C-alpha cells in the first residue's frame, strides 16, 4: 500500500486502539459466523472466556432489520467478511487519514466489481445489507486483560458509513467508509497489505482464518515451526466446533490441505486418530515469510 506523506507523521497509540486486547479477544471468539440462522431472534448474546491473559465476557450486538414484516437480527457472516476484505483491498490502493481513522471512497458498483474479481458474486442489495451489518453490529468486552480491568470496551468494524445510491446511469456516485481505529491501525501497520488478498479469497473460511492469524502474528513467529490449539482455531473462526471429533478433524485437515496448496505451510503434524488438540505447522520461508515481512 502506498502511504502518503501524512502517514509518516501518524502514530496510533495502543491505548487508543486497545490493540492487544482486541487481538486477543478476536482470536478467542469469532467476528464472523458461517451459520447465523439461529441468531435471527437474538438481539445480543455473550461468550465467556477465561485463561491466563483474559478473563471476561464478550458480547455481540446484532443489527435489527425487517424480514416478512418481522424484526430479525443479523450478525456478520461470510458475506460480510468478504465485503470487508474487499473494502480493505480498495483502501490499499487509495485511502486517506481522517484524524486517526483510515477512510476510503467507493461506488457500490466498484465494490461489486472488486468482489467479482475474486469470484464473489453479490448483488448491490446484498452488498448494501453487508455494509449495514458491519456498521451496526458491535462486540463489547467486560473483564480483565493482563491484570487490567475493562468495562464495556466496544469494537466496531466501521466508525462511519455513508451509502449513496447509484444506478447503471450514475455508477460514479461515491459511498464512504471510515474504518475503526483498530482496523485503521492494522492497515497503517502494513498488516493487511502483507496478506495476499487474492490468495486468501480462494480459501475456505477456516483456512483463511488460520492464514490471517499467521499474518497477524508474523512478528511472533520467531522460527517457522508452530504448535497451535485446534480447538481455539475453530472456536475463533466462522465455523462452529462440532460435538463430533471426526467432523473437527475433517475441517482442520481440509484447511491445512488448502494452506499447503497455497504455499503457506510446507508441512504439518496432527494426530487424527486420537483426541489431540495440538497441531504443528511449518511455514514456507520463501513464500509466506517473505510476503508477511514485505
């Protein structure tokens, strides 16, 4: 991403973004959900988490809309993740700093074409809905992180959204998005640029989630061999952890196969025959590491 000269003077302080807190939360609980049907009658719900670093409650608030004359609640899913990824890709080509927030102007048709380039075919109506879901939904945390108490710290994908109608006759009418400070910091740090966008869009939900995890924490990868919890990876991904271990084994194996085929990992070790919760990955030096450090 080309960084304008103004970005050289810009520094996002961690306490403004709650960077470590949200990095921890959003890799323990999902931001996106592959199956959302059961949540339609749920205005909000909570997930509890407890470990050596973070103990507390992560609460999701849905977007209220109408369906068949009935109020339902929507939460970000695979479509919303794809739309957000496409917007970040547009921001990598052109964006500006708006008082500490990264903003980008776009037309709905431009966003539709960006998605189509990765074989994600959504209608303008669906894209409009996804944008509203991303803007209106939120995640809140209440609890203790690294010994510090937090009360209702909120995360949203967008700080501001303006959708302007465009027709086939006036496709240049611009909508705009102002990303949250957390996402803005990720863009400015170069993290989103290190992720190979077109490679990620060809992966399934779990494989893409693991890939994003590796890119997010590339600095912590001091060598190329990692041991990760399969339960944590699935729990924080869009897919649900199954009650049947063979289903989870199959999902992990499929995701690892995709990562191998896309030259993210060169080998893995996982005991499929027993109730193992650890997976060992070896990263490809000349592919993933070079991309993630660019």
